[in-house]
């Protein structure tokens, strides 16, 4: 039996780009959100520690499920194995996904 897939989820969070690895992602019942569960982090006993990876590990320590707004998602990839989670400063301009324009109120006069 094949092992459960791993997903790399890249999204914007407070001026940074966060890259996380998780085993489960779902369209949320909360409209406009993606649910991310079963986070995957590298072995904490490694000698070399990446500060951004440790920041994410501490942030998601004890979190069972996270709800990420759809407009914050950059991409979601199914990958063969987990990589190093990271948080990097967002560079450049980011445009939000277009939303439908609201129509002016009708005058049924």
C-alpha cells in the first residue's frame, strides 16, 4: 500500500511567505478557507537548526488543524517527501485573487 501523500503548502502570512508540509489538506466548511492538518516537521534532534524552521515548529506546536484563507495561498504541491519548512520575507508586490465586482443597487422605482 502506498504511503499517505505529503503536501507543500505555500502561503502569505503577515509580510512573510510560509512554506509548510502536511499530510492532510481539505476545502473547509468555513467558506474561503483551506484546512491543513497533520503537519510534518523534520527531526528536531538535528545538529544544524534553521531559525525560520524552528519559528514555524514553535508556531504550530500543539496545533491540530489550521485554517488558511484562500486568498493567502500561493500554491499547494503534492511532493514525494517533506522538506524544510521555512518563513521568508515576502519580496515584491502581491495581488489578491480577483473577486466578483458588486453591482450597484437596483432602482425598481
